[in-house]
């Protein structure tokens, strides 16, 4: 059995008000990704990503882990950092900008508008991906995807790479969108049935295995 991973100290979160707790979680995630974007070495940013997320999952009152699981939590399993999985891509316009609507049960529905199709992933990863804009107040970029590990080594419904509403934003490099698949992560519904999450659309599939980011075990 693995020993629990030492966790860095985190700022104290509000203990009783769920709205303030969620705001605190998002604030800490946004600060984490700001550090990632400013890191001179992406691998150093990735180590920060792992440490900070492990601490949030273990200790934050809004952790998606059930309380019983937190007591034995040893860290989120991840693939080793692979620098070949970092890309800076352009987005090609999409002729058919049909809105996609995903039902989230009691949480209603999320409306996704195609923002563009990646250019440059076909060769190394076996496909291109649609980056979505989440329609509604404020909006934000959203990139869910599946790959050849989905349903085997990673969640069958896919992983997320970008969700700028929640602070998961890897930034830009010389006008191109940074997609570093070492930062791919599972939606909260993987960790608890209390959550309902948008799954990756059928067209957002990479034929090659993407062994970067979070895995199941």
C-alpha cells in the first residue's frame, strides 16, 4: 500500500459557507494556473500542478472526494511528464458552428459553441480537436477530449485540458493556444457520483494514446 503523499500547506478555506468554499477553490486553482503560465520550465509548473491539486483534493472542504476516501488519499495518479505532449496550436474556423447542448441533470444544461478546430495535432496525436466556447454569462474556453487510453487507462468519458471558467487556462504562446496534455485531468464525476459532468463529444477523439496528465491508476 502506498503511503499518503506529503501535502503542501494551503491557505485556510471557509469552513461553513459552501458558496465561499467554492469561490476559494476556484481562486486557488486560478492562482495555480497563473503560476503554471509564468513558469520558465513547464515541467516545474507540472510539479506545482500535481502538488497543489493533491493538497486541494485531500484537504479542501469542496474536494470531490468522499470524506472516507480523503482519509486514505495518496495522490492523484498521473503519467510522468512528457515534453513531447506540449503544443502551441492555431485554431482554424469551423464552417458549421452548430451549438452543442449537454444536459447535466439537476444542474441544467451547458451550451457549447465551437470556437475553432486545432491545427497541428493530427500528425503526433492522430486527430484534431474542437475548442469550445461555453455560452452564457462571462463564457470561457472548454476543451474535453478522448484518446486511445479512454476506457482503459483513463476515464471512458474523456478528460479535460482547458476550462477557463474554472481557471484551467494554459495561456498563449506567440498568438497560439498552448495545449500541454500533461495537464489533462478527469472531471469530478470520476471521483464521486454526486457530480454530473459534460463528456467529450464524439468528434473530439485522438486516435493515439495520450499518456500525459491524470490516469485512473
